[in-house]
C-alpha cells in the first residue's frame, strides 16, 4: 500500500471516486469487475487507475456478475461489481440472489442519475432504490458527490461500513447506489483543485478503522449437555462447504469424528472426499446403499450432527426425515439452515471452533463406524464393477474418473443439475486435494461458465464439469476469456438436453416432456467455440480424456466435449444403483 494515496482533484466526481476506491483498497479490495457505461465513468476511471486493484472489463453485466462471484468464492474476500444506470444493474439480480443464499461477499455498485433527473423521462433511468429487495445484507444510496471534507468523511465511513456488512455477521452481497451529476469524465472544474492544500490525505486515510473479518459472536449451546455419548449411534453429515483452508477443514471434521467415534457422510461438495487419506470414516457411497430399505432402517442413528447444511443427496435427506433423530446443526450465522425441519438445535459456531471445543482424541474406531466403512468399501467395489461393464460413454463415469485423471490440487467447478448429482453419486474418496467450487445457494444453472471463469482467474489451472444446457445458458461468459489470467478446461457432457428431467416424474408424460422439459438442442459446439476463439476437442473415449487432462494448459480456455446418450443414461442410473444396493444390502 503506498504511504500516500494519489487522489484526482480535477473535479468533484474524480475526487469522490478516488476516495471511494482508495478506501476499498485499504480495506483489502483487490478485484473490481466493471461493465461499460457512461454514468459509472467516475468510478470506472478511479478503479482503472488504482495500482493495487485489478479492474476487469466484462461487457455483459450478467456474465460480469457471475465472474465476480467466482472470484469472491476463490479469494474469500469481497469483489466489486460496477455498472452504469438503468437496466444494467437488473442483470446482476441472479448473482445477488446466489451470493446471498451461498454466503459470498460482493459489493454491488450501481451508478445512477442524480435525484433531479429521475421520474422525468430522462434517458437510461429507472427506480434503482433497493433494486435487490431483501436479497442483500445492506443497502445504501450515496449522497451526490460534494468536494468538502465532511462529505468525504461520510463517504469513507459509509464505504467502510459496506465492506463490513459484506463480511459480517454473515457474508453476502451489499448494494450501493451511486448518483453522479455531469461532467462524468475528469474534466477540470477549477473548484476541486483548491481543496488539495487543505486536505491531509495521509491523515484522512490513517483514520480509517481497521475492519477485520469478524466472526458471529452469538451464544453457543453446549453440544453434550443432556446427551450421554456413551454407546450412542451418532452420525455426522457434512454438507457443501467452501472453506478458505480445505485441508484444515477436513482435519477438523476428522477430529470431530474420532472424538465422537461416529462416521461422516461426506457430500462431494465438501473438501472431505479429496482429503480422505487415512480417514476411512469419511463415507461417500451412502446415496447408493441407503436405497436398500431394510439395510437403511437398520442404520437409523440415535443422533445426527450436521455440519453447515444438508447434502445434495435426495436419498440421504429422505432417509434422515424418516429417521427423525435429534439433530444438532453447526452454522456460524443466524440463518435457518435446516431445510428438513427436523428436531434440530442450531449451534451458532464454526466447524473449526466446534472441533477445538471437543478437543483431541486418540485414533480409534468402533463397531458402529466399522459397519459404515465396510458398507462403503463394498459399495465402492460394486460401483466400480458395474461401471467397468458399461459400454460406451456413460456420463456418470466422468465424475468417477476425474479425481484420478486431474493433476493434484486442481480447482473443480461443478455445474448444477446432473453434474453435481453425478459427483454426489460417483466422486470417490481420494487424497488428490482438489478444491471444489459450485453455485448451490439457489441451485440454479445461471452464470455457470462466468462463475467458473472468475474462480479460475488468477489461480492455478482449473476445470469446469458442466452439461450442455448449463453452458448454453451462459455463452456470453466466453466474452471475457481474453482477460483471463490462468486457464479453464471445460469438460462438457453433451447429452443434447436436460438430462436431470429424465429422473423426475414429469418424464412419464412424453407429450410435453421432450419439448418443454428435456428441451433438446443440436448445437455444434465446435463452431460455437470457434466463434469465441476457444479451443474445442471432441472426446471419444475416457482414455483420450485422461490424456487431455494429464497436464492442464497454463493459459486460455478449452472445451473437451463428451457426447453421451441422455435417455440411455437416465434409464441406467436407477438400474445401476438397484443392482449394487441389492448386493450390499443382501
């Protein structure tokens, strides 16, 4: 950080924008994703000239927003989104919802006309007040810029509060509406320059409060109060999680499991499956063997400890509802994470703090844990046996093979719909330390490509596993690929439509199913990629895919297209699970 900030005194707007951006830089901002427009000019120029902030131009606001979301997911700190006035900000809405639902910090700044230019048919002007409603942690409309020290102090403190609200007590989006009068570019006004000699910049920013990433400090309930842990058949359910330190998180969960002598049902979207060496208590195939009802009934727990939220598996969630065991749910914020509406007590703490409270325990097991690990081993063997017999390219096999095909430590973004479910079904326990990323707050396919590009920006070579419709829904995400620092390899499962709908009851109504739900497409992805200057390869075997993934490129974007049969694969999954579950449960 420079010892003295460099502010632009050419006019009131340039000074105002400089104070706003310098404040954010001192708070820790390192990335701003900016879409072009006139009304946001003062802020665009201030961000672009700041040496400590990477400003990334993205034409389409919807793609820009999801790109910023991916960046914030990877860095675990707020990212700025900036756009002009009018409908531009409305394109941020899906991302704002996802950010709030998944707890991702974003600072959304929408430029606006000043009050006197509203509600009078002036161009590119809409009502932007509380544009995102209740889907943000905080909303504020800035005053119209003024070149006085008291107003600049107001701006500094308001920006600092917005930064804090994006992180605490629960991370999420903050919306700041920023009106500007003309002139928007830094055309000298002959007035603001007079403030330079009266304004001590160093002292002004030295007063900026140091805002740390604070934790929610609410009251805790004692987990063991009134609960006799001796002989209890407990179960730990680890839901989707994106911690800053995946290895440490997995270690904390392993410590909890060993202290309690309980197994852990590890969702594919936690770090656990990729940090499973020497941790057989991390169970991955529960979705398959819990389909054997007599076996599932015999495994009913006395108590459940849920870490963060409920997993992707519908089979697991329905089984837990049937069991109706007393449940403790760990989440550090004040939101209700219990979508199962069970007999649940919320422990307002983090997984890491809970692990410290429990203390260390020697490595030991129990007959209860051994039952689960034996079932898990038998189910894994059964899945491998059945998948080896399968001819052709069964799309679920991609999720089974990726952990071993990818270089260790690869960031992997999983699209919603079928890819994330195939990860839950098939992604095996491993010690490859892959980092898992996803948009599961609102469970939609919005912005899949853009979010994955944001996640990959500035990091190590990354991979996106996606279906065809999720990719097509966000093809404008290819526009900023030239600005990408790093690389993204897209493993595209092209089954020519919405494969997930084939698993739903609506598939029994063929007269409307294919047109309105499966929504078949026949896009030539090779030509589509060519239009955006993206490399494309048609993959014809899993062996070929392995060769292509063995060493990921250092830069650029490429698509590896795996064509599969949607109808055949939808029919095969239940048969596969039934065969394996019957053998294991018998």
